[in-house]
C-alpha cells in the first residue's frame, strides 16, 4: 500500500480510471472541491474514465444530468456504468413478461420500463395482481413508505416463487461527516433473512460489475487489467471489488473512510488498497 499525495500520479500511471461516485466525486455538500481539475487533466492526457456506481435510483441520463447541474459537464451518460444496467440485462435474459414490482423511486423504474416490462410500486401490489408479479427489485431506499413497503415485499416473496433482485448492494451511505442512513442493500438484507430465500445481487463488490465495464471497453479496443485502476472510498465495495477482479485500487479519504480510521479499518478487514490518497483531486502541477 503506497501513500499518494497528488492524484495526478494515478492519472499518469493508468490509461483507464474507474471512479466510484458518492464519496469520490461528490458528497452531501455537492462536488468534492477541485474534482473538476481531475477531469480537465484526464481530457488533457487523453485518458479514459468511467463512473462505476451502485446507484440504481436513476437512469444514466438522469445521473449525468445531476452532475451537469452541479457544474461537472465531463460526465456524459455513456461514461456511467451503474448496477441498474446489470439489473436491466438480467431482466432481459430472465424475465420475459408481466409485472415487476419494485422498491424505489419512480425514476428508478427506468430500468424496468426500458425492457418493455410493467413496473409496479410495491404499494400497488394486492390480491388482484399478485399472481402476475414475476420479479421484485430493490432499487432505492426512497420513494416508498418503509413499514408498509417492506411488509408487502415480505409477504409477496412468501406467496410467490419469484426472483428478488438487489440492484444496489450498499448497506448504508453517509449523510453527514458523522452520520449514515440505511441504504436499500441494508433493507434487502433484512427482508432476505425474514423470508429465508437467496436474493440476486448486482453491484460492487460483485465481479460482474467490473466485468461489465471491462467488456464494454474491450468492444472497441484491446485493454489489459493492468491499465485500469478503481478509485473508491469504501473498503467493502470499491476496494474489495476491484481487488477481487484483479485491478489496482485507490482508497480515497473523502467519503465513507475517514482519515483517522483508514489504517485501523484496513488492518481489521484485511482489505488492502494498492494506494491511499486524501482525495481524487489532481493538484496544480508544481
């Protein structure tokens, strides 16, 4: 594990950079200060980059638009690889028709609609349509009443033998420097333990996420894993996932992993990044 003082060193060393989103590019205040300099330097050096995120709350177009509104225009929809895209592929291959019930926002239903299936908020599942529900998706922690929605999900899975797909495996996300909120992955874990069925999960640290991104690049040019680095703020998703897939990894201390906790967490988990850096900002060249 090597300490890096300027993220420029990472950009200079690799041809393709995978960035996590929350905690790396943005936080609860907005964009990480100075992150636009990183994308200016990436463009200047003709380096490729992708946002590899567990965020399935919105489509890639909507996610890109959210960055544009914050002033970061370098991120276009084709630069975003979300766990929702893997969920969409699963639906295409495994769910051919009928209703797909979901926990999440109306925007998150994009991944269901784009497959020509009928999305239905869990709140609308009842005795009149339950037999037509062919899958249940955990997409986002917002957009539904937790008490009634989770109870409905539990009973749906008790009554129907259907796949339950978790599009965002994050258990929690930071809302302030000291506090976190439960994410949809954490809610899915609870439901899974109650119904005693195995759910299908997409997103980091699952290797499928990195394989999807890797194959996307290989469609138009040869690439080696040695040319790619994964940048993230969370050991159990970003760093573990990148390590498992054989990529070099950078742990940044601008999100979930606080500077004062980093080494203790690394020692406790055994998840060791290739590099550690305060943030993903390219500092002015000296």
